[in-house]
């Protein structure tokens, strides 16, 4: 089991931040703990699913069989003993094979994994074939494809677990918002992988803030400062499309830059705790250290000031540079006190402690939020006791982070309305292996990097 755990953790956390912060611990999937942590059992009453009739098994498909897709399949199968994996889809055959191997290894000695070879699909259209076969789908490709995949899944009446972010451009955000409305209308559950909403410590601290423990929030700081993530260098014989699809982190149509892809978690916590979305963003950023050809077109640092309708100002910083101060965290100041989430401590204006999470709860034994997401999803599907509707917030927090990116790329102040109405569209639906990617290198193999004051994004 130790070997299995290591393998899945490694796959899932290629982009783990090298920080001593406790968030590092949270970002690990504790596969060993999943077997015992908060599982649904067969004692939960089964009710028929509207979409599938009186079928006790829930059919699961995964689209995007990388680190996160693989981890999410394990969590879905762990959440409910009657979930069966029926289909897998990825752009690349080798990614499906590696993922299936890891899932089989995790459930070795059981009969849980019986996905048929004919239900393993590859290529840009693979998602449709996999989604068609399932009741619930996991969408875990790079975020550029999420709006198209989410729309198709909801049109086909599927429940959805989808990873954050949910788009890389405002046109995609609006499509997800429209699809979120349709999902609600159809009573389909949607969970978005902003797992802090499913994490006990965040939930307890949020309760305190709602009860007024720090008064009205006036300012805050949110951070994702780390060393950066993997690079998948260009290989001989790759087409430009294959290269960008493999090395997706560094291309905005696929990834959206790290202010969106990772820092969305912290910007989302600010939106959640404030109970509103930013009305404007202004900031600065660039690439100082990570600027090779394989680093595509994204920045390695951003610093944004988000102003909210209530007047609160949140400073947001994210950095992908080695050898610097690292922190992944959120902190808020209010009219009656302060909160630092990593510490779990609330203090009054004089600095005296009012609440200390660690004095009440043992964080080490808290349920793994990645598992809780799936426990809640499958309980909601079976029992119909709640409808999970994360997509609207997922889309709006995605837009907030995109707004930050528009501000750092352009050097302008970007308002929520400008971002929401923007025609910026980085991804089209009809891509295939013969398509030219939306961004292309120059004759020297360099990609165009945004230049503040020159790049226009509003
Ligand atoms: N919530 C979290 O803490 C968390 C952690 C890690 C990753 N994620 C999110 O999960 C998503 C995937 O990240 P990852 O780390 O698993 O990346 P990954 O590169 O390991 O996996 C992505 C997979 O999607 C496949 N893919 C790309 N385009 C596709 C398409 N059009 N159709 C089907 N498959 C396609 C790729 O080939 C790859 O196998 C990202 O959105 C990321 O932000 C979230």
C-alpha cells in the first residue's frame, strides 16, 4: 500500500508547492486515509436516479486522465461502493493507460475496476463517447476545455465533478454560467474542485467570520507563492499542437496562467469569506526567472489589488520562482479583529486570541477535503437530500482570477463588468490534431509574452 500511495500522490501533486505551509499537507491525497475517512456505506438508503431508472450502480466516466483525474476516480470509487468506472477519455492514449494502471493498482485484489477496453477513448472528441456512457462524469482536463465538456455533460443529463478553474477566458466563463443555470433547472449535481469549501478548518473559520468574530472585513492578503510546476519539454517529432497539449501549463488557451490555475483557490476564499466578487482589479506582473522557450507565454509573478463592492481591498500575490519566500494562505482584517487561515487563529484588535482552531480540533484527523467532495456528491445523487450547485461560484471565481490576469497583462484597471462582457476567447470547440494552436512561436521558437502598457485585454 505504501508504494501505491506514493505513486498516486506523485501523479497528483506534480505541481506541489515547496513550502512549509500547512496547505502543502492539505494538497496531498491521503489515499491510505480514504479507505476509512467518512465513506458512504451500503447503509445509506438507495433511491432511484431520475436519469438512469432503478439502477443501483452509478456509472462513472473520467475525461482527462492525468494526476487529478486519476486521484478523483479513486476518490469517487472510494466514496460509494456501487460506483463503477465505465469509461475513460484523454487526448493521449498513454495518459489513459498510465491512469488506468494506477487505479487498478490502487484497487488491486478487488473487483472494482472492470472498464472495458472498447470504452477507453482518445483524442479531442473522446469526451463525448465517455460522457455518453456515464451517470456521473469527472472533468479534469486542462481548464481551456472545461466549458465545452461541462456544457456537453449537462446537455446529456449527467452529474458532474469538475476541476477548477472552469475556463480560461470570459467567453468560456459565460458559457459555464449558462450551463450552471441549466444544471440547476435539471437538478443535476455539480461539484467544483475548489476543495477549501469542503475542508473542515475553512468551514469552521468561515462560521466564525459569519458570526462576526472579526466584524466587517476591510482588507486581506491572499498568496500562492511557490517554486512553480512541471515542464514537459518539446520532443523531436511532435507537432506544435501535440507539444502544447503536453506542455499545457505554459499556454494561456489551455491553462490561463498560474494566477488562474493555482491562485484561484486563494482568490476564491477571499470572495467566499467576503460574500462578494471584486468590482475591479489592478496590478503588475511579468517574467523574471522562468522565461525559457518551454515556458511558453505565461508570467512567473503577479501582484493584484482587488477592490470589492463593500470597499474591502484584497492584495493577491502569486509567484513561481525558486529560492524565494513561499506561502500559500489567506489572511483577513476586519473592523473587530483579524484572521490568519493557515494558523487557524482569530485575534481581536488588540492582538488577543479570540478563537484558535487547533485548541478545539485536531487538524491531523480532519477529513481529506478531496474525499469529502466526492462523499457529498454521491450522497446527494443517491439521497436527493441536497442539490450541489458549485458551478456558478466556480465560474465567478474563475472570472475574478481572469480579471487579475487581464490587469497584470495590460497594466490597466479592469472592472468586473469589463471582464464579464469581454469578448476575449482563447479556445474554440473545433480543434483537432491538424489544427494550428491559437498561439504560435516565432522563427526562433519564442512565444509572444504580454507586455503591460501594450497588451490590451479589455
Ligand atoms: N483542486 C486541486 O487542488 C487540483 C490539483 C491538481 C490539479 N487540479 C486541476 O485539474 C486539472 C488537471 O490537472 P492535472 O494536474 O491532472 O494535469 P495533467 O496534465 O496531469 O492531466 C490533464 C490530462 O488531460 C488530458 N487532456 C488534455 N486535453 C484534453 C482533451 N481535450 N480531452 C481529453 N483529455 C485531455 C491530458 O492529456 C492529461 O492527461 C487542471 O484544471 C488543474 O487545475 C486541481
